[in-house]
């Protein structure tokens, strides 16, 4: 789990699942083995969907949110 992520009650993160920066998972959400959750509402996708994941992640501004960098 990354900074600012929020998980609702009963969420399940399977082995090697990632919940990216500022992602919000509704109650009962499952992130399968090795998959990535990103955004609010979340996109939950396998790593092979890198371009889709990056399209959401880029807007969440990791350097600015975590380190205060422009």
C-alpha cells in the first residue's frame, strides 16, 4: 500500500497485490494476486495493462503528493 491509500472494510489484497498512491477501495474489494489497484474509483488490473494503469497513476502526482516536488 502506498501513501494516502484507503481500504474499505473487508477488502482483500492477495499476494503481491499493490494499492497505489491515493487509491480508494470500496468495502469488500478484492485485488487479485499480483494485480494493481489505482485511482478513485479504482482501476484494478493485471500488471500487463501498464498503459491503462499509468494513465490513472500519472494524474495522482506521486512526486508532488509524497515529497512535495513539482
